[in-house]
C-alpha cells in the first residue's frame, strides 16, 4: 500500500471496521475507519428494488478539491487509500487510477 503513487495515507480494516494496518495521514485514524464502515453499511442497504440483494459495490471514490479516497473490499478486508489530486494548469484536474 505504501508504494501507491501520490498516496497520503492508507487503512486496511476488518469487515467490522477494526484497523489492521495504517499509515501516513490515516495512521490509526479510527474516526475515518468508522465513517468508512458506516458508508459501506449504507451502500449495502440502498434501495433493494434498484440493486440485487447479492450485488455489492466494487469501488467507492470520494473526491475533494485536493485529495480523494478510494475504498474497496477484497478477501473480507476493507482497503482505503487517500491520494492527492495533482492539478495541471493546462488540463484542469485529472485523476489517474
């Protein structure tokens, strides 16, 4: 996780939100861990008519002016990366994943 370009911090959580690993600006940030797990719970309970009960998100991104969060679940762990957004004067704001 530490080798991700433009990374400001990361969290690896259990499905119930306990911090397994962390680094950078998110080191031991249980407040953000709680917000992320609440967001995942909310996304899993969104309108069952619109989404199949077994259908879950693949990735959630939350974008701010100068940084963004990428959130995904794999092997029963929640991975969160906070990355900075580089603004190019000639191209506007772009994010490379």
